[in-house]
C-alpha cells in the first residue's frame, strides 16, 4: 500500500501517507459515473481512499449546500465540483491552486478558462470542462421534411412548427418542436441570456456593471420565447431543467433541443433510440449579423481550505483534470479545457460537437457573475423570475424587464 501511495504521490503530488478525500460529484448525464470511476482509479493508483458525495441534481441547490458546509468549516467536503458562476461566492473558502499545481500543467489549459476562476490573482479552481449552450436537433426529421439547419430563431420556430404538425398528422401525437429549460432557476437565466444576447440585446448587466436589461431587443427576444409556450414547446417546459428537457428529446418527442455538450454523449450512447439521428449546431441568432451567444458555463474543481489533507485533495483534482481523464470525458461529450485535445482525431471522430465548440465558445455570452461577485445568485434570481413571469403570461415583457432593471439598479446601489 505504502509503495503504491508513493508512486501515486510522485505522479500527482499528495502525501506519502494514505488519506481519505471526500468529493462532491454532479449527477447530470454521465457525470456521476465518470466522476466516481475516475476518483476511484486515483484512489487505487495513489493508495488513498475516496468518498463520493452526490451534488443535488439541480445545481442551484448545490451552492447553498456548499456555503453551509464551508461556513461550518466542515471536513466532510474536500473537493468540490463547481459552476464557474460560484467562484466569487465561495472565494474565501477555496485553496489558491497557483501555489499547488505546477506551472506547465496550468498553461496547457485555455487561458480564458484559467482567468475565469482567478480572483485577485488567486486560482481558486481548476478548469475541468467548458460548456456553451448548443442546439441539438433531429437530423433525420429535418432531412425527411427537406429543411435546412435554421440560422435564426424565427427560422427555428417555423421549422419546428412545420415538422411538429406533420409528424403529429402522421401519428406521432407526442411530438413537439422545441424543448429547453424554462423552470425558474439558473438554467433559465442561461437560456434567456442566449435569446437576448443573440438579438443584440446585451447580457442584462454589461461587464462594466451598466444595467442593460430593459431594451427593445430584449423585449423582442422574450416575446418570441413566450410565443413558443403551448405552440412548439409544451406548457411543461416552464418546469423543465436540463434533465427534464433532455428526457423529452431523447424519448424521441422533440425536433430541437437546447442543452449543453453532454447531450451528445447521452443521445449517442449505445442503446439510445436516437443513435445516428442527431445533429448539433451553434444556437441560432436573433437577427442576421448577430452572434450565436451560447451561454458560457464551465465545470471546475475546487479544494476546500478545511480539507483534512490539502495535498491529497489537490492530487485528486490534478488527476481528474489531466489529459487522459479529460480525453475519456471528451469521448462522452464533455468539452475539454486542455487546448491540445481539440486536435485529437480520436476525440473529434467520437464527439463532433467539439467541431462547433470553437465557434460556440468564441461567440459565447457570459453571465454577469464577475462584476456582481458574491451577489450573482441574487441577480440571477431577479432575472429568471422576471423571465419566467413573461413566459407564463403573468407579466408583459416590457413590464417584467422594467422591474428586473429597477431591482438590479437597487442591488447595484447597495454595492451588489
Ligand atoms: C450547466 C452549466 C452551468 C450552468 C448550469 C445551469 O451545468 O455548466 O454553468 O450554471 O448548467 O443549469
């Protein structure tokens, strides 16, 4: 045991004596299996043990849980799977990895991914995978009805409606045109930001802190989304998160589906009824000349300052973010943060969504989490509640956006 621990320690750092490291893994898509199997492989290789904890399926519930555990300086949480928008809120509890991870290992990652988790010069989490909202669609159905990939949201609406109607008339009664994330939670902030930004209506709050939420292009974008409910999207979309909407698409009941890259892996997994029938593209734009504006997201791994054995926890993080592991994940649809893997022929053959990744990342739109820091969660709540009110018909888009805007101004006045 001790010899193995030493070999692992040489490769991944960590202590010579065996430690137990507790990690929180996500459970969306293939995440839990991937996170668990890799953590166990690390444990075996290094002679340590690992305890796997499941994050709440809804990522929005994970942040308060982390905050509670970390505020209590709990030793039950050593390594945390993090959303890029949480780094500001958890900053004071996370280890600075600049001091723990060799420079050459860091520089293999996209600079933007490192910058995203760096606050005041401290690298508070290691990049693990990057995400941008993508559009999945039924290639077989578009071909069947002679439709091209839609370039604008208006074209998508039209194509979705036409195929939905024809499929229903042909007997597929449960067919819908488009499923996405309409529940009042973080995922809706992402979807709404994509609609608005791709119309040229900004990102609710500009990077310099200017509040831009209330503008005619944002109204136009939300009005179109509102028109989908009960038309090309089921009423139930108002309660869908990523997994709920994926379930409808993968059951064969929707033509289009907005989600993150992992859906390539799940929909093309062995045994999937959609094998070979799915296409993936950057999101449509609101108007010609605008950017596709997929919401930027990233999965990160952070280490708690209260970890019993910081070096062992860092060792696990380095193992999970290394090239071999990121490649294994890329084969299942998770986009790597290591530049070199975007040239890897084997990955590109298995995961064509990566071909769009560069365009999707280059055109991605970021949520205003850097400028609003620890208050981002509150900011996002104002946004998704306002948007949800529009979608469910409780408020008109101009009224809701005016209210969101004045709420955000109030938060800003208090220093966020
Ligand atoms: C995905 C993204 C994350 C985002 C979340 C919203 O997990 O990676 O950035 O906040 O979805 O539901």
